[in-house]
């Protein structure tokens, strides 16, 4: 029988439990968490770990998961920045509480642009963010909205081809459109 490895990571009032029989997976997830916080988890007894294996320092390549998506720690920071935004009431009223998928997609890319690493995100990353915010837009629908008009607010890293992940960043037109939506107006065409 394989041994089960567990990591309990606590940062502020958020607690994360990682459990797996694969020690490398645990080390990878712990490294991702360390990327988002400068302190080491074992310093104050916040993290209890069954294994005593040392982990290497995280590299910039760990900001992106193995499958090309943005790392969980970065997505968690983007979600936290949405929830902690000064104008969250306006965001909730004009973006989250309405059925406009374009506004929700622009919100994800807008807050990713505000993040210190400014990650280029795939449609799957947008699905993961919207899911955590309680207004999930499925990945195929995100791609469809981008194809049918929201693409003018985003800059792609490559030409769209079936079966290849395209990473997008918001452009200045998208930033202006999102700020207009949050102010209570409608995105300019």
C-alpha cells in the first residue's frame, strides 16, 4: 500500500489541504503556493507535513501549470483581487449580476492585467475564474463569445486554430470597455 502525503497550508483566513500518494505532486502544489507568498509555511507551524523532503525554490516556469494554463496560485490571487476591489459593488451590479458574458470575460482579463505577472490566459482559465466567482461560463462558450465579437478587446498570442490553445491578454480597447461597463454604461462597439 502506498503512503499518503498531506500538506496543510494556511495563509490568512484561507486554508488549503493537499493530499496525494504522489510526493512530486505535493511538492509541486506546495511550490505553487510559495510563489504567491514570500514566507515559508513551516515558520509559524501553519503547515504540517508528513514527509520531510526538501523542496526546491520555485522558478518563474511554475507560474504556469504543466498543461499551459495559469497556475492555481495566480488564479486564486486574481479571484481575490476581484473580491477585494474597491468598486466591487459596481462590479457585482453591472457584471456579475447580469447575463452579459462579454462583460464577465473582460472582467477576468482586466483583473489578470492588474496582477503583477500579467498572465496571458486561455479560455479554460476564464472558465475556472468565473466558476469560482459563482457565474461560470463553460470553456466552449468563452471561446464562442471571443470568436463572435469579444476578440476585438483581446490580443491573442497566435492565430486561432482548432485544437491549439490560444492565450489572450486584454488590450487598451478592452480596458476602456470594461471600465465603461463598471461605470454603468455599455461597452462601445
